[in-house]
């Protein structure tokens, strides 16, 4: 986030700087173009004057100190003439005219002009090094040379264009060997740049200010935008954390429920997920269960007879068996419902191990059975007691009778003894019903002799 912010600030700064640089460049170009245009205008005006003068073969002006006769025209027969009233006139050649104009009126516009040649008629018209190289360039075909330079400590635009020899020029320059079309020399103008530069500086300042304002506005926008984004992201992270927390809590709940859970794909009947409780019951790892066909592990009896998939029940609640990893079968109470997870139709199976519950039920039934037996036995004992006492009583009475023979007496004694043995047995049996004995599984006969097998076996 912070990185993006810095990146954006960087890009924005770069855009503004590039725009500023480009605009400054543009202003500079325009200013220079304007200056060049001004120089050319001056140049054309000079050209027009020169053409005009050449067309007239020079111009006669009153000769005086300011305009002495041109010594370079001494060879011409009519250099100096007199008017009918006696005023003396002298011929001004175009270069002379221009030079005078340039010298005297340069102050007017601040634009300085100069006329020069590589082979000057007049020594003062000889070129300076800059003009010399420009003139040489003209000989090679260049039509214009300009440069921004400092003259003294002031900035100037120097521009020079060639002067081509024409028919009219030959009148005076013919003897120098020039022919029509030759480069006779050049006219140069120097345009002072200070007013342009002041203007340029102003424009650049305006550009800088406007760019600074745009830059700051953009930065403000970036700052506000990122603050808002930050807020939004913080909010989202918070929401995500919340939902993650909720999901974790849900997962924790699901996984800590004391119930085995398995998720089965409705279409493929394959196990998609199981919880740790189920793994513990199956006694294997997740990898060993996931992807397997459900009936190989859960309710094997319903292969292709699934109440939900094959018989279209929406809910199945029943006692079934699962096959653990070591192959043993464990009874479970199972509920299966159809639901959807991640857009997939699945069966959610919940089951609990009911082995202990079944055992306890069995024990209870056994106990109840035993209870009935014991109660019946108690009743029988009670009913047996009376006839036994009657038998014992009559045996006593018979034994008191002295008239019995010895044989009969011993028989009666045996009857009496057996009757008391039976009485003892029934008494033991009655006692057995009175205390809660541990029920024995499997078939074992209850020991009702009370001596747990230590009793002597009776003879006969
Ligand atoms: C009436 C005669 C005359 C005519 C026409 C004339 N010039 Fe000149 N030109 C001169 C004289 C004289 C000079 C010498 C210096 C001065 O007077 O400044 C001169 C000077 C020059 C110079 C300055 C360098 C130097 O040699 O001193 C140039 C360049 C020049 N002329 C070009 C031309 C061209 C191009 C034409 C035709 C369009 C032309 N001139 C027509 C007389 C003439």
C-alpha cells in the first residue's frame, strides 16, 4: 500500500516535471522563433532598401561631412555632380547607404546591422570570425546562419544571410571579378535578446507556478485517495478477520463435537471430508479415508441401497455399522442429510459409536431375565417349604412310634434327612434371591448350596 502510494507520488512528480520541462522548452523555442522572425524582418527591410538603391544604380544625396563622397567610387565618372543651383551631390552606393542607416538608426530599435564580405572593398567591412565562418558556409550553399551569443555582456541573436551578385551590382563590383549569382557577401543583424529573455523568464515563472499548483492539487488528491483506500482496506481486513474468526470458531465447534462427521459426495459416493472424531473411530489417517467409496467404510450393508441416494430420502436416521481400518465392525447410530457445501451436493453423515450402549442394554435384559428366574425360584421355594415341613413333622411323629421295625425306622430317617436337605436347599435358594448377585453371562448354573462346590457329594 505504502509502496503504491510512493510509486504514485513518484509518477506524478515525474509527469509534472516532464510537463514543466516540455513547456519551458516550448516557451524557449517560441521566444527564439519570434527573435529570429524579428531579425529576418529587419533583414528583409534592409534587402528591400538595397534592391531599391541598386535598381537606381545608387542614389545621389547632398554631400557634406556626414556623407562624404565614397572614396571607393572614385573610379566612377559621375560620382560627384552639381545641381543647376550649385549644390553638390554625391553618389551613395547601396552598401554605403545601408551602413549609414545601420550606424545612425540602430539606436532606434536596438537592432544592429552590418554588411560584410570575404573580399571587402572597404577594409572596415572585413568579417569577424563568426561572420567569416558564416560567409564560408554560404559559399557551400547555406542560405542563413544564426546564433544566440553574448556581445559584451548582453545576449543577442545574430543572423546573417548572403548577398547574391545581380546584374545591377556589376556596375561597381564587376571589376572585382564577380559574376551574377556569386555570393558577394552578407548582411548581418544582431537582435538584442534581453526583452525577449525577460518575457521568457515571466512565462517560465508562470509555468512554474501553475505546475506547482497542479502538482500540489494532485498530491492532495493522492493523499486523500490513499487515506480513503487505507481506511477501506483496514475496514476490509477487519471484516475478514471477523469472518475468519467466526469460521475458525465454527470449525473448532464442529471438530470438538463428540460426534463423528463425514461428508460424502452425492454424485460419486466418495468421502470428501471427515472430522478427527471419525478418524479416531475408524482408526486411520485422513489420507486413508478421503476419496474412498462410502459403503466400503460407512454402512456397508447399503451398497447401492443407500436410503438417500438410491431411495431419495432427504433424511436417514438408523443404526448401522462402520468398518474400521482393521476390518472390525462397530455399531453406530447414524443420521444422514442432504446439503450443499461450496455449491456441491453432499450428504452430511453424523454418527456415534453405540457399542457400549448395546452392551448395557444386553446386560439389562440379562439382568431382568435372571430377576424373573430368581423371583420364580423364590416363589417355588416358598411353596416347597410347607410340604417339606409337613414331611419333616410326620417323619418325627413316626420316629417317636416305638413299634416300628428297624428297617422302617431307617427309611423314615432317610426321608427326614432328605427333606431337611431339601429345606436347606430351598433356604439357600431363597437367600440367593435376596442379595444382588452379579449376573453371569454365558451358561452357568447358580450355586444354591451356599458352599460353592465344597459340599460333599451325597452317596446313593
Ligand atoms: C554604385 C556602386 C555600387 C553598386 C550598384 C553596388 N555596390 Fe556594393 N559596394 C560599393 C562600394 C563602393 C562598396 C564599398 C564599401 C562601402 O561603401 O561601404 C560596396 C560594398 C559592398 C559590400 C560590403 C563589403 C565590401 O566589399 O566592402 C557588399 C557585400 C556589397 N557592396 C554588395 C553589393 C551587391 C550584392 C550589390 C548588388 C545588389 C551591390 N553591392 C551594388 C558600390 C556598389
